[in-house]
């Protein structure tokens, strides 16, 4: 699909990944419509766009809001979600309404408007405890939480809309995304935003377990780039599923050291027992995204950390 004169709807566009994606798309001359209920997103996150987008305050549980938001759009980037695993366990029906029914609402509104390309935010959570690393997209899904089940269901619906409705959805399985604007306020925030917040404020960061667990941390601007590539990818009769990570593993202890160094502080972590339900290792095989989308992560882990710490210390995002 050509980006010239293109308009894309970003659901959740005022959030962490959404606002970075909006910047990347806008820089390519793509017109934007943002639908966000501002429950966790903030319009401030979009301040660098200087108002050059259409904004609708609304919710993916509301089909009418989706219909009007999609007017004039040729593609949808669907990021709006209730992203917390623990919250999905506490409130499975609410999480289902937002994550599963909300995604079905998006696909249905796109079908009604003749929009073929819908990019869905999925998650590495769909792999559950599968430890066949690096994880390829063909690996078995293993949903261990309502959140994972809802993200997986979104992929299943994408496949159904591809086969029955001739749509061309793309599902992106994000690994551990980090970067500026990730909100450290919740105790369930990503480990890097918690470490950065703690060290920048002179507080103690806690490592659960011995710090040997590893994750595939991917910088948010690389995720935004993957979103752009997925929007522009040629139509396919098969639903497309791609991992979005880096293919590299970083231990939690290494992550702590990197944050400590970037923040320029002397600090030691506190250690606490491993968190119940945590997987030990996670890492993406990004070969398929490289080959089919031309996705090549541009930011090393340490570069991403430097930028995120600078933002947390009051710099620009
Ligand atoms: C991420 C997602 C989760 C789900 C899962 C799928 C986040 C916040 N969570 O969980 O929603 O998609 O991936 O696999 O993106 N840790 C510490 N100290 C802290 C916080 C965490 O040591 O203060 C450890 C934690 O025990 C784990 C690692 O850091 O070993 C990563 O934790 P996380 O919550 O950032 O992410 P993860 O991969 O467990």
C-alpha cells in the first residue's frame, strides 16, 4: 500500500506505543486519526505533532465511535488494550470486553468500511511458558492468562476475517517493549521503567529472583517502525503474524547495571523471591519479520536505555 495521501486510524494512539507510532507515521507524511479513551494515554504524548492529527475521544467497546473514527482511513493500527496481565486475571470480563470484543469491533468496523489492512498488537504472552528459544511464530501458543488468551483470540479473528472477508490483517507479537513515556506508576509496569524510575529518584530497585532471568527488550521506536512496515506491507491472502523483538537476550541483572550506568548513580539492587507465574527466559526469532517486512531493529539495548533514562531525567521523548 502506498503511503502517499494515506490516512491511518491509530486506536490507543495517545498511549506509549501509540504516540511513538503516530510520530513515525506522521514523519512519513501519513495522515492520522487517533481514537483514545484517555484512560492511560495522554494528549501530551502527542504534543510533538502540533495538532496535525484528527482526535476522537472514544472507546473500542463502542462500535459507533470506531465507525466514525475510520472514516476516510485506508488502514488501522489497533493498539488500544487493557495491557496488564494481573488486571486481566482480576477482571477477566472487563479485559475480554476491551481486548477481545474490542478487537472484534475493530475488525468488524474495518470490514464495513472496506478497510483491508488492520494491524493488531499481539503479545509474546501468547507463547506462555514455551521455552523453545528463540521463539518462532510457528511455536505452540500457550495462553496462561486471560490477557494472553484475549490477544491470541484477536489473532484467530484476524485469520477468520482474512479467510471469510478477504481482509489482510497483520498481527505483531511484541516482546518486552521499553522507552520514553512508559508509565512507571503501576507496580505491574515493565521492569525497565521501574528500575529507571527508582534509580533516577534515588530509590531502591528490586530484582525478583537472582537476576538471571532474561528478556528480549525492544526499544519503542523500533516497535513503531515495525508498525509502519506492517501497515505498508503488500496485501496477502494469508493472515500475517510476526514477532517484534530484537532476537537478543538481556538478563535482569544486566538490565539493572545498564540503567545504573546510564543514570550515573552508585546503587545496588534489593533482591526478593521470584515473582509467582513469571517465565524465566524469553527471546524472539525475528527472522520472519526481517525477511517479509524488512524489519531491522536500529536501537541497541544500551542506546535505548540511554535515551529512556535521559527522558526520565527530564529530557525530550
Ligand atoms: C511481560 C508483560 C506481560 C506479558 C508477559 C508475556 C510487561 C510489564 N509485562 O511480562 O504483560 O505480556 O511479558 O511474557 O510488559 N522484575 C524485577 N523487578 C521488578 C519488575 C520485574 O526483577 O521490579 C523481573 C520479573 O520478575 C521478570 C522480568 O523482570 O523476570 C521482566 O518483568 P516484566 O514485568 O517487565 O515483564 P514480563 O516479561 O514478566
